[in-house]
C-alpha cells in the first residue's frame, strides 16, 4: 500500500473565487485538536525531519507549494503539495521532510493532539530502530 495518502478536500469554489471547507471527522479522519501553519520559509530551507509516535496530521498548502517526503522505515515516497484542495495524511510513525518551499508557500497543518515534544522522534536512526520494534 502506498505511503502517500492524499485527501481531496471539498472545494466549494464558484465564480467569485476559491473556498475549501475542512471538517473534523469528515474529510479529516481524526478530531482536530491543533492547527498550525508554516510560512515565509527562507529559500533552500528544509523542515520536518522527524516522526511522531502517536500524532496524526493532515497537511495542505493553502498557498504555493512544497515537496513532501514520507518514510515508514521501509520505503520512502514523495509528492508535491501544490493545491489548496490537496491534503496529505501523515500517520504516526512516518518520518516527514518538507523541501522546495515556494516563496508564497503557506503550509497548513491539522493535528490530532496538542503539542507534545515527548511525542517527537527527531533522530532518523532512532526512528528506524523504533520501526523495527512495531
Ligand atoms: P517543529 O515541529 O520542529 O517544526 P518543523 O517540523 O516544521 O521543522 O517545530 C519547531 C519549533 O516549534 C519546535 O521548537 C517546537 C515548536 N512548536 C510548538 O511549540 N508548537 C507546535 O504546535 C509546533 C508544531 C511546534
């Protein structure tokens, strides 16, 4: 099964312009407890480079684009987030990296839990070891 799970967010755009509505439990397969967004990323900068033990997230570029890499410890896949109606599900125990942010990129992230540094795995070798124990 593919690591990349895209979610078609419902577009309600009309002749006036764009509108996307996101609802917990409908297009998003968890209750949303936290929302954050990444913007103004400096040229050439990369983000992510961690996994979460339990947290689930959906990420969507509401403006611009970036390249998302997901890695489950066995294989690695990537895709462009380049549409405000294209969400990507980031499950627990998936290493994520974000690259090639456009100048206008605003990456919105919906998260299943409040912020908890204890849920992060920030070392790739530790992540690989944890994957083997699952
Ligand atoms: P981090 O998750 O490492 O960013 P990225 O994955 O985009 O590279 O977060 C950067 C810093 O911000 C880190 O010190 C943790 C803090 N932070 C919070 O305090 N609350 C949050 O909801 C998030 C996402 C990060």
